[in-house]
C-alpha cells in the first residue's frame, strides 16, 4: 500500500468526524438555514450562522452521513446545483452583514447525475468560483476528508486553505484518474501517488496554507483532540485574515489563485 493510498483510505474512513460534528463542537449557537430560493434544499450542504470564539461567522459544510440511511439522505456528500446555490446564498448574506465565512470541504465530487446536469450543475459551481473571488469578507476553507474535483473547489476559493493531515484534495478520485490515464481503475493506489493529493504534498507545492494535526489517524468520530486542533487553527487564521484591509485581502486572494492556476 502506498503512502498516498493509505491517506485516501483514511480520508474516506466512515468514522472520521463529519462537517456536522465540527460545526457542533467548534462553534457556538449554530443556527441552520435551508434552501437555495430557487429549487429546494440540498441536504448534502449544511450551513448557517454561528459564533467562533465570540465572532459571528457564516459556516458552510459538505455533509456526509454516519450510516447508509443518512448517506442516502445526504447523497453521500455529493451536492446538487441547489446545494451550491444555497452555499452561495449564505455567502452573499455573510458579505451583506460583514460576517467571515468558514467552509468545510468533504466530498467525492459534485453529483454527476442527469438531473443535476439538467439543473445547471456546471453553472452553479462556476458561479461559486466567480463570486467567491470577490466577496469582501474573509473566507477560510478546511478540507476534513475528501476534497474531490469542482465539488470541492466550489467551497475552496478562499483566503486560507487548510487540510487535516489525513485528508485529500484533488481534481478527481484516484479511481477516476487511473481509469482515464491507464484504462484500469485497479491502479488507483498507483494513481494516488502520482496525483500528489495528500496534505503534505499540497503544502510543499503551495496549494494549501497549513496542515492540522489529527489524533488516532482521524478515525475516531468523537476525537476531541482533532476538534480542538481545528478550533484553534480556525481562530488563529481568522484573526490573521481579519487584520487585513479589504482591498489587500481581495488582491492577495486573486494573486493566490492566479499563482496556482485555478
């Protein structure tokens, strides 16, 4: 088993804390909002307002389930267009009320079903990328498990990108990569090594800003140490970004993504 493939398996582990666990344990007074004001409420995206160390913030997360039933309800963390539109609605509200935005990324990718395509999946993701680049409030994104394809990037245009040490962030899954490149999905472990999708790889390349340490390989759903580390990292990064002048912040965000080619 390759080093990278081992990280893939840990990122997908069923007992990793989910976005809802972090929202519940890192923030205070979370109030969830629903719906995109267009077509419905996508349960693969959860979001609302909360307090982080006394600071009002907007929190948005890609939500997986704990068991098969909940995963079916949340579409295994793969948002539909309505999910991305809900996220953008919350982001625009955050800008209006001058609340920083914190995003939790954990998805194999955007849902690729026919209905999602009919309802404008690509356009919904593109709007998030476009609008997030110019939002006049701090944005922090944290990859907590899988960060796959445009489904992850739709919540990843931010001033700070953090990753848990056993999470992954990539253009597509290793299985998809090996199927396309080598016509053999069984070479996924080999593909994972080539793709440079681990937190350490991406930190060295300069794609992400920092890595948050985990305890017990991140597979304990009640992992108080990991949750504590996440809270401390978010408080620190938010304090740093909030010190910036708005124009300086926007210029740095633009330069960041021009540099990495997004």
